[in-house]
């Protein structure tokens, strides 16, 4: 789960550096990662 957050953070940072849009893609990546991990936790809890 932490790997998901880290990878999307790094992808967002890379896109920001490439496109000059700091910090928007990094924030989007972290938000998507946290939402994905939260969804996975809920699915595991309700099984």
C-alpha cells in the first residue's frame, strides 16, 4: 500500500518537473493513491 502512494507521488513529481506545473500532478498523484489505498482497505474489511 505504501508502494502505491510512493509510486504515484514520484510519477506526479516527474510530471510536474517535466511540464512545469508544480505541485498539481504530485498532489493529484498522492490524492489518487490515498483514495486507492482507502478503497482497498474498505474492501478487505467488508469481506
